[in-house]
C-alpha cells in the first residue's frame, strides 16, 4: 500500500494527534459549552489536518539534497566488497563492512565506467560531464580548456556550497574553483587521507544551506602504506585469475588490500559525521572507485579492469535499498544526473546524460555504448601509444593506433632488471612460467585490434579478432567508435602527439 513505511507512520501519528486536538479544542481552552460535531465536520477537519501535514512534507521533499561524492584512488572495481561477492570470478578478498552497508542501503551499479584509466583525465570528465579529448584534459596531469564549466559552477549557481577534501589533480583553478578543505595525507600519517576533522566541521556548519562535497581519498594509490595488514594473509589471499601468482605479488596484494580496508574505514568516518549531524537522510552519498589499480592490465589501459568502476549510490527514502542496476553508465553522466536530482536543469553542451530514470527504475537501460581513450604520452617513461575502445553489453573492441610501436611507461622500464610487478612476472617467466612471459609480452606489444566477449571473458584474456564471426561484430562497433572520435575532435595519432600542449607545465615529462 505504501512505498515507504518510515515516512507513513510518523505522518499518521501527527495527523491523529492533530485530529484529537481539533476535536477536543474546547476542553483545552476551558470553554464550558461542548460543541457537537457532525460527521461532515470531522471529515472536513481530518482533510484540513492531513493537507497541512502533506504540504509540509512536500516542502521537505522538494528541498535540495546534499551531495557527497566519495572518490577512491586507483582501486579495482572487483576489489570492493559488494562487487567482490557479486560474481563467481572475482578474487573474494575484500573486507569492506562500511561499503557493504552502504550498498545494502542503496543501489549498486554493475556497469559503470570511466573513459580513461588515469587519475587527472578521470576526475576532470567526472567533474565536467565532458569526455577527456573534448574538455582538453586527456593527458595525465592535463589542463581543461579555459572557460570550461564544472560541477562547481553548476551547483554554486544553484545555491550550493561546493567543496573538495583530499586529492585535487585537476587544472586550471578557474575551471574547478572548489572551496578546498582538509589536509591531504599521501602516506600513513593522519586519521584519514583527506582530513576527516575538516570534513566533519564542514558538514556540521552546513545545516542551513545545501552542499556538494567531493571527498577524494588517496587510498589505494601506491605504494600502499596504510591499513592493517594483519587482516590479510599472503598465503591465503586469492590472486585475480588474469594476473600471475608469485610470492612477491601475493605480498603486494596484502599491502593493497590492507589499504582497501583503510579506504573502507574512511567511508565509515564520513558516515559517522553525517549521522552525528542528522544529515544522512537528506544526503545523496556516492561511492566510486576512479579507475583500476596500478597493476598490469588495469591502470593505463582500456580493459575493463581499468575502465570499469565501482559505483554505489544511496539516498534514504528516495532510492530503494539493496537494489542493483546493470545499465551502462559513464562518468560524464554523473553531473547531469545529480543536477536533475537536485531539480536543476543540466547544461546542453556536455557529453553526459542523466540516468535519473534508472535510479528509480533499475530495470531501465541507459547507454548502448561506452567509450575508452588512453594517452600514453606524458606518462612517466611513456611512449607514443594512443588507444581507443568501444564496448556494449557483450563485446569490447580496442584499437591500438600505433601498434607497431612498443608500449612503455615507468612500469615497463625495469622488466628485465626484475623491478616492479612486471619485473617479478618476468623473473617467474625466466624460471619456466610460460604464461608469465606471455603476459609480460602482451603489455608491451599489442595487435592493431583486440576483440573480447565480455560475458564469457570478463578479464579480456582471449582476443577473438581472428576468430570466425569477429568481422560482423567489428563492423557493428567500429563505425560508432569512429563517429565518437569525430564528435570529440579526436584525431587519434595526432591527438596523442599534441598531448604535451595540454599538460600543466610543471608536470611535463615530454619535449
């Protein structure tokens, strides 16, 4: 009968009290003569009282919600607890009770994507609703075009306080004029990596004005120094199936998962601040995971381990608890969605489109296609190696536009010296593990095209480009990818070579 009992029960209590007071008014006022009320009088009084309550409720419902966007750093989607337990192919390592609780109280999106697995371009598309090449910030440490608007402008114009705590990694300041709060901690110092004290104070001080608060954690960006490592055992940890199982890699995973648990603790700290200030019910809380971890086949790729993100959204009494949507959404869609939820009109000159309908009907679709772009130039040690991708519900097509070249970055430089994860895998290969050598080779040398069946091969290990039937799939996807690139002003190789023209001067690592 009623969609939300928590709203209905208090309403009935209030209405009942009002009716009793209305009928008994003479007694409370000391009048000697008791008035006789007809049935019509009583019904009329009930209607008036109920209308008053409903009207006051409507005012509350129409009031703009607060927004907290909690952004993890370099975190694989499948290493977040609710996702880790959702599929049979995930490693089943994550201990994340606070994020688990958030998922139970809200909606989990299973097909959410960034368009690039690098920190700066990801954040800037998330904040602007515009894909990286079109907004200008497509290299890592890139600058958005001057005059570009971000969520800061849109929500400030709507009467919101807009603040950012933690990691920035965005430029220029005119595009992202956040009120900066908190103190960043990239190491194991401080109770949180973003300054929970300042966040709590901001929430406490924002009782009479709606706010949009971005909390950008440094967890789980390397070198993974935070968290309680005793929660995980190198012996018992499960290595993801598409990676190479070595003793060193197991130890790396222990440090990484310990930081995931510290990330979860940070989410709990923010939840406590909301509860302490009575703001949980009027706050949209989003947890998302930026892009894949600093591991092979995740960060700096267009594979799903890099582009797919955890995305959980809670809005008490609005979004049904413990729900799931498989709709394809992309980071550029977040700004227009939140604007619409705040009863504001989204700008027309952005790439994103609102998925508000999906939030209230999880069975609805949203996008047919999601896109990927990777610029290797200006990454530390980076070669010129542009990558583009397109994905629907079942298949992923990847174009390596300079496939004749060698893919290089800081992670590939020390392979034969045994440095880093790839170096560790290379040593395993030298000791006889042929699969390890194949994995290392696949990182640095790739074919012109890659095609994967996502449903059968979620970690994209088996390239189908030369298999029967692949031509039909490529012919269906490739024109849409080219059309998207044209719309973005993406010239492929030329855009790659011009990357340094779009990079913050102090971060340039290429001529």
